[in-house]
C-alpha cells in the first residue's frame, strides 16, 4: 500500500467535521478522540472548520418576505494532544465547541412579530466550550485488539436571546460529563469497529435580563432596567457506532450512525426577578446522523476521500431545523514536518415550515437552502 491506513484517522476526522458542523439541533464540533489510535508517543493536531449556512424565510404569517439569511457564519476550532503512556495505553487532551447557534431575523419578520403581538426571539446566540481528557487501553484479542475508552470533560455555555421584550443573558462556566466506549481493531486489515457514548450535561446558569421599552410599558419598569435571571436545561447524550476497513489495496471504506437525544430539551426555562417564569420552546425530536464514504491513497504522501452525510432534522414545527444532506471531499498531504488535511462539505437543507400551534413565534416557511463548510487541520507526531 502507498500509505498506511493507520495514519488515516486524521483525514477521516477532518472531512467529517465539515458535515458534522451542519448537524441538527445546536450540534457543532466533536472532540477528536480518534487521535488515540494514531501512531507515535506524542501526537498533536489542531484545526478549524468554517461554516456558512444560508437559511431564509420565504413566507411569514402567510406573506412573502425578503429578509435574507437569518443564520450567521461561524468557526469551530479543534485541538487534540495524544500522549502514549506505553504500548497498551494512551490518553488524549481535547478542546472543541460542541454546541452553538446564531440566529438574527430581519426587519420584515420582526415587524410581523410586533403586528401579531408575539414576544418571541428575534436574535439568539449560543456558544459552548468543551475541555476533555480521554484514555484508551488496548488488550490483545484474537487477531487484533480490544480497546476500552473512557474519559471526562468540562463544558461551559454562554447564551444570549433578544426578544421584543428585552435581552436575556445566561451563562454556566462549569458542568461535567463523561465518555465511555469500546472498539475492536485488526490493524492488518485497517479494520476498526467502535461504539462511543457521550453523556448528557445539565446546565444551570445565572445572568441578567435587560428590559426593552415594550417591557417597560407592560411591566411598569424603566426602559433599560436590568433584573437578575436564572435558568437552564439539559444538553443531550449521544451514542455513535462507527466502522472503517480496508477493502482493497489503497482503499478504505468508512461509515457511522449517531443518535443524539435532542428530545431532552423541550424548552429553555428561566425566571426573571419581577417578571416571573419565562420559557423558550424548542420541542426537538431526537436526531440521527448517518455518514458513509471512501478513502484512497494515491501516493505515499497524498490521499483523498469522499463522503455523504444525512442528518435528520430535529424540528417538530417550533422552528425550521429540517433534514440536511452533505457531500464532502478531502485530502491529506504527508510532509517531513507533519501532515496537512483539508476538506469541504456542500450541504442542502430541505424545505419546511413552523407554526404557532407547535411552539413557534410565527407561522413561517422555508425553501431548500444551501450551506458550505471548509475545514483544515495540521498534525505532527513525535
């Protein structure tokens, strides 16, 4: 073979990032625990994915609108360091942004909300950070190895939501979760089957609510009045099963199925002092992501791959998070100073609708929309 399949974990992870960043709910980055399978006593990998989705309402309250895209572009960073303890065990330190969201509605949509007497969100932003430590233990088993995986992570969130009533800001700097998994690999055939579980994380955050002039008139407080806010919710558990194997000389096939428990987050519930209980409805259903692809080694230094990803939309009518199809391609170049990976994913988001009766702020429809993700990374071994 031109290139050992052992060194292909990085390129598969890199191209998967472009598709995963379009996944349902608030999903964005995934910690690179695949670095545990890389050769080398110490392995460093860093990269970033840029995603530019374009999602726009076609109609609001039965009328055509031309506000343009309501979804903002964003970056998803990823860092991982593997440290080999001995030939049988290793640990990895990872960083990524697992969840995020950015939504800003246009003037026509905001006017429709005001005319309909709706107080729902007109702009919202969610950011999260995950710092993880994961270890793997290899045990000889038949022609290959049984790999046991376990680790913990710290997750923080920062959430801002602007409505016609004012601006809510909540944050939680410290919540914990864990990973557990197992794999079986036969290096001679580049075969690896893995199951990996990531726990749910409960967040409770404090913050503020700053009243708008509309809230001032309704509640009898000064415009710009700031009150204490407290609230939270659960970000979901997930389970992923993946398989990759050499299928011919210089060819590798890979695929995965991932379930994410988005139904655990029906709403964000919070209390604002002086304003009482509030909530933001999501009414998500569980997400499913299925990916498959082929990788090929062209020379000892150059390899490439293609993939197709389907992500089932989590919307039940409170928003327009519909199904997404992503076609991805990527390449890896090995050099004397490390390996460079680059990938891109073109995503198509299917048409859909939301309704007040299902928890939405307004009745609205979207057509089929497109998004683009570009990802790069660099890895080096010692």
